[in-house]
C-alpha cells in the first residue's frame, strides 16, 4: 500500500510541476503554435528546432494511402456491374477504398485519392467520356468522401461513422440528381425532358443503390482494414523528421509541448534505441515517457516503474521498456533481473536514473531541467545507427 502511494505521489509531483509551468505562461497562444521562448529575452518568442518540423506525410500513413489508392484504381478499371434497369449505368466499388481512406486518414487524404483515381480512370477505361467523365467522377465520389470524412473527423466513434455515411449518402444522391438534370442532356445529346422522365425510374434508384452499397461496404470493412494496416505497417518507422532536426535544447511550457517533442523523437525510432532520461524529481521524465508511449501506439496506462524497476508495453509499433533504476545500488543487480537481455531488437528502452554502463550503439540522452517558467529538454543522439 505504501509503495503504491509513493508511486502515485511521484507521478503527481511531475504532473503538478508540468501544470505549474504551464500556468506561468504569459502568451499561451504563441506557445501552442510551437513557439519557444528565449530565457534571456523574456516575452519574445523565437522558433527553434522543435517548431521547424517539416510538413510531410508520415510514412505509415503514406503507405496506407498508397495501398488504398492502388486498390481503388484496380477496382475502377476492372469491376463494372451493369444496372439491370439501364445497362449504360455501371456500378464499381472503387469508392469504398477511398471512403476508408477518408475515415482512416481524414477527408483531405480521401479527396487526394479521389483526384488520383478520377484522373487515371478518366484517361484509361473512361477515356471516351473526356473531361465531363472526369468531372463527374470527381463530383460523385468527392461529395460523398468529403461530407462523410468531415463528420467522422469531428465525431470519431461508431455513431459518427453512421452519421457520416448517412450524410455522404444523402449528399451524393442529391448532388448526382442535380448533375444529371444539368449536364446529362449535354453529355448524351438529348432533351432535358428525356432525362427528367428517367429520374424517378432509373437515375434515382441507381444512385440510391450505388451510395447505399458503398456506405454499407465501408461500414463493414473500415475497422478490419485499420487493424490489418496496423499489423502490416507496424514495423515501418514514422519518419517525419530526422535526428539532426531534434538534437539540441527544446523549451517546453506546457504538457502539449512535451508530448509534441516526444512524438517527434518517437517518429525517428526504428528499434534498439536506449533513451536515457536524467533530471530531478518532478522535472517531467515520466510525462515525457507517457508522450513517447502514446506516439508509439501504446494504449494502456503508463505508470512510473519506481518499485517494479521495469514496465513493459508490447502493443505499440515497437515494444517499449520503461525502467527506473533509482532503487538499484549496483549494476550487477540489473543483470540478475534480465535487464540487459531486454534491450535491443524491436524494442525501445527508456531509462530513468541509469546505472548501466553498456547501453548499445543507439543511445539518446535527454536531460530535463526546470528553470523558472521553462522546462528544458536537452537532446543528444550518440552513435545512432542509420
């Protein structure tokens, strides 16, 4: 009972220290945007290394988008099911991978894939339709993808998925009815009255079946696809930055800043790294580790291993070992616990109060200090293997 209380007390001290630093910020908005404050020039903000993160698509996200785009193109070029009431209308499930991409990676990703698939389809299997065909594909898919993706982005749960798909279904049906009224007469070279007579018997039922089918398949396949991609790309590092962009001093003035730094470091990890955290009690070492674990995909609660010596988290992109050696008196005690064997491979090891002398060849030193209103993280990579 006493050990548990002490452990909770230590974690609480760190969190209170983090909050205290955050409360002292005079220009909170600038900090939230990634600005860093010079301790020598109070109140003036400069954008240091942490704020220079290049805008790139994370590797795992890019892999997933590429696979879904390729699948959408393949379906668009190979699967065409004639509508029984009007053979000139054909259904293709090519929108399903695009909708899944919109749910997994956001509506912008969905629209990007829509443009790619529409252009490829427009210059290959639908080349006879010309620019009107490309515009029609962009509109029919884009409206569904954008509306469904936006709803799900802001309501990221089962209910949000259902509402998003329903919104996309209604938006798509209404949009295509208006499209057919305005442009089909020009495209097919017929009177508008002919198209209007086809609306209730042919065009409307076809679009209802098309969007309902795409919505239903997306709802069934989305979660399974996400799990499959997580497994397939679990070993792919999210290389949005490189080591050189992170080395040096970073100033954190909020929990959000600390998590952002941890995320950037996590994106460079490939397995086998040992991260040495040093700093006084309450400096923010455990808070940093929580941010690192979150960035690696650890979903379970991360707690301080003060009394357990080592906590292991295996559900993330890389296995994570979190060690606290404060209570260890001799390095030999660590070997008896099997700590040396736990380091390396597909594992990232975070160590507080380090007592080990042999750390391997991929070591990241992070020294955490608290100076008045600032929490400083000094990051140094040593002998990192590329």
